[in-house]
C-alpha cells in the first residue's frame, strides 16, 4: 500500500470561505463550474444518499486495488475534521467500498462526507446516522481487507482528476472539485459572480428578461461570455 500521510492543504481562510458561500448562496456549484469554464463537475450519475446535502471540505483520496477496502480505512484514520473522503473504486461497481462501520469511524474523526466512484452498503443504518454520501450505486457485497491500495495519491473520480488537498463543494446541483492551486482565485471569482447574480435576479424580479440584461444580440455577435462581461462590469 502507498500511503502519503501529510498533504498540502488550503489555508483555513480558504476552507472557511467556501463553507461561507455554501451557507449563504443556493447554487454555489453552478457558479464555480461557470468560473472554471463550465467544467469541474463530477458526472451526473453521482447520487446523494439523501437530499439537502450542502457542504465544502478538503479532499483525502483513497484508491482501491482489486476491490480492497484497506485504502479507505486508512484514509479515514489520516483525515482531519471537515475533510471529505474521495474514493476511486477503479470501475468496480459490484463491491461496496463503504458501510456502517466505516461511517462510524469517519464520524469519530469528524469527516464531513464520502464521495465514492463506486458503491456502498448499509444504507438504512447510514441514513439513521445522517452521514452524507455521494456514490454511483448500492450493493450488499463488501470488498476485502487485504492491505492493498493507495492513500492520498492523485485519482480519478466520476470523470475528474482529484488530488489530495483539493476543495470539494457539494449542493443540490451536484459536486465540483477546485484544484488546490486555484482555490483562492476561484473562491474570490465565485463570490464576485454570486454577487452579480444576486443583482441580476433582482432585476428579473422587477420584470426584465435575461436577454435584455446581458444584451444577448451583442453577445451573439461578439462571442463574449456573459459571466465574464458581468464580472468585468462589476
């Protein structure tokens, strides 16, 4: 097993900044995706265990080998309060890579959520524990614990590259990943865009159309992105 115990993390200012956005705005993931050039979102087949999940946290990665759970268990032990465990099951959808006991371990460590490019089990128990999980499926068969896997290495999850220390933001629209190197810049741009959107929506409530507000005819001729223009004019 490859285990990287110490990772670079965003500053607490950045982490709290994303959490504040999630607390104060509804569709934060949409704004982040727009800022990232309409990218950064995990695939639409990632589903929440229950509705209403809204959170942000720092990534701890676990990459399975041959259906082994060992990397997931070790990732939980290396986590800090508020972290989000992201699991790369390497296409194995027929073994569970998370369950009730791992959930209880994660809660003891203060883990905020699990994002699993694969399946999990013990659905009813985890619902009672109210632990946030996004995954591609549910299956009773659990993986082995044989000491294989990788912790805190670059992985792929639901169509995206994910690195330890990246930021994950989750709301009702899905999941976005913000690379750690861009996390402060994206935070500031997302906050600015959300403020612009608030102003746009006030004008829409007053009777305007979005086409009027963004001057759609000129945009169609110039090819500018309307969010970019809005931020430039802010």
